[in-house]
């Protein structure tokens, strides 16, 4: 009886602490219903406006390669690292034991032993399943390893902030940005029915953009206790020919009141005149974003969302996402659930003019908790590749219709409703 009483008291204390945290951090404040209008994707000041209102940086660059096949993405990363002459900088969220992690380690150790400066920054939560022996072998070969926000009892809530970026930079001249982690699950290894690779997207960049990305990487490296020799920052090594305007939105240490990624998404929504196509595996838009999507749909904009289907890697989040479909479906927004496997691409296509892509999802964790990295560009070839990604994704998806959505199972409804109570931390 005493044990039960103590457990009950501890449970109430934990609940009180959790509710207090939500209260003190402003989660119960009413959301302001603000309005954004007058922004056009064809305006000459479009990029400058987005930059100034989302704490982003304008630069130049060229998208030189594109991949939507997981095997090709992972192979391109390994090939690029194997060609490194001076430096490899890599940061990621997900790393798990398996062939992909082993292949990465082999190349990283080989280049480090050859004298290349290799810096790896892994999110402490996303890489927690890799054994200490994995990291010791990298360090023994000369690879410099740091972890983003490891848990500490002195600041436990800091562990909720995660580094969700996926960034590879080689020799400060070429960078790869996308959504794929270093885990066999992207090959479909965790699938219940067959091994169908995930649907994701990766872009290779060259030009001035790489120099800025190097600086962003070093910011995180310093935050993790690393050492940076800024004399190594080579601002002249990246070619600047055939470049187009590029916007980098780092989305670092966001808050409820200051979120560059939320601003980026909502400005993209407000700017769309003909179409707005969004790919986001974890579809958990807040009420204000839903209202803005509904508003442009009513204005005749073709709003479509490509998201994960029942083969989601996180069924719990899939159920919670369904709870938030109502507002979108009521507005006539088309939601397409990818069927063959997990859809993990994160892209926004605005008319035929601009694309934003990177690590950010349309969810509160990307808006308010994670460090993210998105890039916005109007390069014609990139626009074509992104449009093709969407078209192929829609063709392999099922559109969610309102009657079918209402008939989802009792189990899915219950999971969704309970999970919705933790919506802001998903």
C-alpha cells in the first residue's frame, strides 16, 4: 500500500512539473491570428523579404546533382567523402547500427588516417543506439567526434532540443543537403512487408553557399565543445560561375516567439499564387498554419501535401497527424499518403518559381524545438527535379478523402487523441 501511495505521489509531482513547464514556456497562451499579404514569388524583392523576416542569409550557389533514390544518395555521400583532399564536415540527426553506419565509418577512418581533417557532429539522441566502440574506433583513427546536446541533469530540458540537420561538406567546395540519415531503415530494412527503400531527396551544392554552410557547421561544432581554426575557412575555393540566388535558413535554437522555420513556411504559403506543393512526412501543422493554407486554397491556389502513409516509421505520429487532417480536408486541401514505403522528403514548391528544401518538417518540433537547415532557390533545373519528385510521389499515393478519414479505426482515433495532448513535443 505504501509503495502504491508513493508511486501515486511521484506521478502527481511529475504531472505537476510537466504542466508547470508547459505553462511557464507559454504553451497555453492564445495564438495570435496575424495576417501576411502582398508577397509575390515573382517580385524582385521576394528573397530579400523572406531573408529579413526569417533570420535567413542570402547567398549564391548552384545545385549540381539531385537524388531521390536512397542507394544513390548514400553512394554519392561515400564517393564524395572518398574524394576529400583537406576536410570532411558532417552533421546528422539519425545514426543507427548497421551497414550504412559501418560504410560511413570505413571511409571516415581511411580519410582521417590519410591526413584529412574529419569532423563528425551527431545528435546525442538520434545516435544513442550506436555503441561506444563505434565512436572509439573513429577517434582512434583520428576522426574528431562531438555530440549535440547530450543529456545532463543540470539542464535536462536542453535534451529536448535536437540537431535535425543533415549536412555533408567536403573540402569547403561541395555540400550535400537532404533528409536521409545514416541508418539501414532508409533501405526499408525495418519494413514489415518487404524491403522497399524510403522516398527521400538530396541535393549537391557548389559555389558561395558552401562557405556559409561551413560557418554554420562550425557554430554547432563550437556549441558541442569543439575547436575551430578560422584560418582554415577558405572563402575563395568555391567557384562562383553560373550561380543563382540562394537563401539559407538555419533555424537555430527556435522558440515559440521566434522561429525562422515557421516564418519561412508561412511566408512561402502567403506567397503562392498558382500552386503550393508541400512534402512533409510528419504532418502536424499548428492552427495558424492550417488557417493560412485554407486561405490560399480558397483563393484558388492548388494546395497539395505529400506525406507518409500507413507504412510510417512512427505509427504513433501517423495517428496524431490524422487527428489534425480535419481542418485541411474541410478546406479542400489535397492530402496524398505515399503507399510503397516511408515518404521522408521535406520540400516546398511555390508556383513554378521557388523551392525550399532541407531538414524541416511541417510540425512543431521543426518549428519550435529542433535546429534545422533549409535552402531556398529558383534554379530551373532544381525546380524541374523537385516537380518530378512530387509528380512521382503523387502517382504512388492515395488521396485522403473525408468520408474515409472519418471511418478510421477506433484504435487509431484513440492513439491520435491521446497523442494530440503531447502535440507540441512530437
